[in-house]
């Protein structure tokens, strides 16, 4: 390679290095600007400060130790070569300093990156005031101390290996330097082998003492590791349940103790062997330890197979108890209030009226069809998008009402291709606008949700839902950056043939000074930020606009729900996001995910201003992990008492947490170890038929306002359970979202001697009903398809009714809106389908239909005529199809006319809407 090429390569390498450093520094600067804007610089600097506090002393100590160690190796090597005391040259000192400095720096970076956070947790640890069942240690040992000890164990092992490699390499270098060995291109293979042997012989002769000491230290570290291995038995997966079992304790623990003692003995013998140059004795230690490990594992397997399994329950009973109790504690299931729910009470018209709050909030709309309708009718323009629809509750004209709420967000990537300019994407189309709100229990005349907040700007007759600031700069979309306060105003919302424009007046954003322009142009790879005349020093750069990204960037140590929900409070829009403290460190607790997490609390509610982007973390539960975070990052958390009342009213029991708890509780409601072992009372989530496919799917947990026996009307999250592999309902779990009992779990358990229909059994009865099934078939003809909604299990007094909405959707074309056309209600042995929930309830319970003074007819009194008319309708429909097939159009028209008359008579009896004949 020529000198010129070498220079070019060196120059190119220097440019790459400088550019990489520049990008890293720019990233750091932009992150600092953003954290400073958000008011969380204490979190931003905590890692840097902690790493510096740990790393500087470590680097200094390691550097000095390694330098003097290399100097020591020089002396040993010189004596081995018979050179006596040789004064080190300047070059040798530079080499030693360079090697020790580089190795110390690499080790320091490795160490600080691995332990800085564990050190913070260790120093700021909080007691759980709960001990593990095996070693009787406070759980803080497992959550905050053992992680640090385990990292230090790995680090010491790594340092030992690095120093051993360094010793070998430096010794070889010394021998080569002093010409004790020589390598050249002219050497053949035998000469190279001979030199290699010489290096090894020289190494063992020079460093035998060091090798002995290294092995001794290594075995001491392994002995300490045995102590941590004993604690790790609490997370064993080898037994019948998670955690240490009979074989782990009776054999595994004893093997660990033997290994620990053996390691201490081998530490002493290795040091002695090193000083005496007994290489076989040094090598025997690791072999003996490996043999003990293998034999111990085989003995434990044999004990499990021949002693434990034949007497499994007797041997494992106390460990089953440990697992049950620990799992219940880890998931907050120890305080579930269990009540017996007897379904012997008969529901009457008076009972329905007494539970009007429950009845008036029974959802006859589902989330998915509602979202489709919002996007179709309230999207207004193609660049607006409802990414989600959430369930909440508001006082609507003074009445406690459950509603769906969707947020109209901006998706400027849906602009026409020729409109996707840099200005439009980042300066013009910057924000969403308003929300759509509809009660869950109301539809308009065509079966679509009845909107009480709609359009742009938002229109509503409900004072509680008036929105003064409807602009949404932060949301669920994967937003890019936006630049506000430019010389040209932003697009605000469409109005007729014109567009309204606006200038941002919020507090979000980083001022675009000249330096910041350069920084963000490099950060985003956007030279337009430097070239565009619209961007001035008064403009603001807004980044991290996705809610989850924004929050998790501030506090990555928390876990987050993936579904934030919007609330209206005092005329403004706020996002609420559930945050969790989760861990895999709870002894004996059954994990709930693939990551091994076996402990979770919804201890934080995060509130994000949709206009200003302000993020506030509210502590809503006293919890040791969160208390530790609060000590590490002072001022990061605010007490729940500081949360504005208008936001506090919309806190919900976390669906993510509830689903995890209900999944665990299906097995861990069994507290008796004998029952648990036999799985005698294991539950499953109830199944249902959903949408158009006749396949079973689990009933999703759902929010509903209801009045339970001996309780006031409240907003709850519920899910029904059935016995495993059975369809009858056995229990019903509810999570309270309102009032002083927020976060409480209540289990309503049905008497085992009574049959209580489960949702799937009701679905089967719907398919078998001689009135409803033919009507569903007819509704699904002529280019339409029938979609069945969520089956709701609703307690009325001490009895249960089942409610399922039925939707009709055109089967051809795209973006067809499902419309709610029927409601099915089941109670005991009665099941009806009508145009509305009111009509269906009236048919079963003889209640009055709203806005009338008459009671709706009961299908139960006219079963004979209904059955006859249904049979006749099916017959006429078949005859019409036969006439169509042979081309007899006159007969086809006649049969359709007769079918219309029969369906009209059927409507008069059942209260159902007339079904158009095909």
C-alpha cells in the first residue's frame, strides 16, 4: 500500500470517528434540551452522575493495580530470564501505562454500565415487611440486593478472566521482547510449535504463583456464588410449581452447600499448588468441582423420579402452599372479597326499575363497530383518524352515564402524495382536533351510536362535555416532529371550502436558536430546518409526540399499558396512561409472561396534557419498588391527592392488570393445597360467539356501570368464569373503579349445586331458538352479514340476565359500517330478540317501554303462533329461491309478497323490526 493510500485511509477513519462522536454529542444535547423542557433533568443526569461516581474511583483503582501488576510481571520475567534487576525503559513504562489504562477503561465502562442502576436500588432500597417462606428474609433482599450481588459476581468472574488473559499475553510479550522466543516468516510448523511450547513453559514457570492465586480467588468467588445459587432455588422451575420443591430442598440445597465448602477447600489447595508448582493438583480442583455438579444433578433427578413423584402431594404439600400464598400476594389477590351470588331471586318489572342505573348503562354498542363508525362518519377528512375508542363515564346532564370516547388524531401521511411536502408534514398539518362521544346504550334510528359530542369544532348539548381546547398535539399515532410558531400559521380544521388556520399558543417545544437548528437538522437528518424561511428563532420544535414514547423516555424503569385513554376535564383534553411496577424477583410466585415477571402493581397513573404535552406521574398506591424509585429520583412522583378532581373522577381499574390478575386467579383462587394439586376447581374464562364466524372466543373483560347487591351504582371492570372445559358459569370477578374502594376486587361465586348458564350456553340457545335463529338467517341474506357483539353478563338484584347486540353489515365493498339492528336478551329459560334493549326487556319482564304507556307484548305467550309464522316464513323463502332458480319470476314475486306479509305479522307479535325480504 502506498503512502498516499495509507494517508487517505487514516483520514477517512478520523472523519468517521469525528462524525460518530459528533452524532453522539448531538444526541446527548438534544436529549438534554428535551428533558430540560419537560422538567425532568434530575432523571436525565442521574445515570451520568451515578456512573461518574462509581466509574472514576474504579478506573483509578484498576489503573493503578494493573500498572503495578504489569510492573510486577516484568520483575518476575526478568528474574526468570536471569537478567536480575533491570531498570525499565521509558518505552516499557509507556506500554505498561497504555495497557493498564486501556484495560482499566474497558473494565470500568463494562462495570458501570452493568451496576449503576443496581447500586441505586441497593442504596435506596425499601423494605417489603414481608419475608420469603424458605429463608425468612425480607423481600427487599431479592428485589434490591441480590441483583447487585449477581452483577458483582459476574463482574468478578469477568475481571479474573481478563487478568488471566492479560498475564498470559504480557508474559508472552516479555519473553518475545527479551528474545527468549523468536518468530519469523521463515520458520516451519515444527519451529512454531516449539516456540509455542516455550511460551507455555515460560508462562507456567513465571506465573505459577499468580495462577494459583487466580484459581484461589476464582474458587472463593464461586463459593460466594453458591450462596446466591441457594437463594435462586426460590425461582426454580424444576418442580411441580414455580419455586423450590421437595427435590430442590432435600437434594439440590445440600449439593449447593457441598459445592460451596468444596470451593473454599479448593481455593486453599490451588494457592498452595501454585506456590509449589503442583500443576496436576491445580488442574484437579476444577475437574473435581465439575464431577460434584454432575453427580449432584443426577442424584437430584433420581430423587425426583423415585422418591418425590410416587409420593408427590405428601412431599410437595408445603411447597405448594408456599407457591399459592406467594402468588396471591404478588398479584394482590389476598384481599379479594368473595360473596355468594344466589340466582334464586326472580327478576320482576319492579326489580328492573329498581336497577335502572344498571339497565341504562348496558352496552348495546361494541368498541370495534363504534370505532369503524367514528372513522367513517366523524373522520371528516382522510387525514383524521380514530386509532382507538375507549370506555369511560361522565355525568351527562346530571346522569351517571357510561360512554365511548374516540380521539380525532392527525395522520398527515394520509395526505395525497403531491401534498406530502416537508412543510405540510412538519409545519402545517400538526395536530388532531376534538373527540367523538356516544353513550354505550343508545343508537340512532339507523343503528349507529348516538353522538353527544361530534363534528369539528366539537358540538355538544352536554355542559360536562364542553371542550374549550380541542387541539391534540400528542396522541397514540406514531407522530414525527412538528415545528410550531413559524411565520406561516398551521392548518387548524376544515370549514366548508376553506381551511381555518391557527398559531400555537401552548407551552410545548424547544426554541429554535441557531445552535438548536443545527442540532435538530443533524438529529432528524432534515436540512430543511436550516433552509426554510418559515422556521425562525421564535419557532418551537416538538418531539416525542407519541404518548407511550414520551412517557417511557422520561421513566423507562416503569412498565406501561399500551392503551392510553382520553378524558375531558374542565374544557381541556388529557391522556391517562396506566404505569406498572413489575418484577421477576418475587420468590415462589408464578410468572405471568414469557419474560418471567411474577409481580405487578398499577401504582402510577400518568397524565399527559394533549395540547401542552406536560407529563405528570401520580402515585396512587404505596408500593416498595415505587418508593425506591421515588428515593432515586426525588420529585419525580406526585401524590394522588395533588391530582385535579376532574381527572381523578376518570381513573379506571387497569384492564391490563385486571386481565393478568383474572388469568392467575383462575387457578390461584384455590387456597387449599389438596384442591390445588388435584386441580379440582380450576376455572376458565367464559367463551362466546363473536362477529360472523361460528367460532368460540373468550369473553373480554369489560367496563360497565352497575349496581350490585348491597352496593351503590359504580363503574366496574368485569369478567365471567366457567369451570375448565365446561360452559356453565361458576363465578364473576369485578374490579372497582369508583370511590374510596378504588382498586378493590370482588368475586361473586355461584352456588355449585345450581346451574347458572354461561355465555356460550346462551349462544347455543340462540342458535337453537326456533324464532331467533331463522330471523338471523334472514337478516344475513341479500349481501348482508350478521355480526354478533359481546355477550354481557348483567346482574339484576340477585339474578343474571344476558345481553348481546346484533349488527348488520354489508358484505360487499369496503369501509362498510356495522349498524346495530337487534338486541338479544336471555333470562333463565326465556330468550328474545327485539329492535332495542327496552323492547327486549319489556317482552321478558313486562316493563313499560320508554315514551309509551303500554307494555310490550310477551313472546312467551305466543310461542305457538310465532313458531307457525317462522316455519311458514322459512317455507316461503325456500319456495321463492326455487322459483328464482327455474326462472319463474312471477311466482318468485308472489312468494316474496307473501313472505313480507308473514314477516309483518311476526313483527307485531315479537316487537322485532320488519326484515326486508330478499
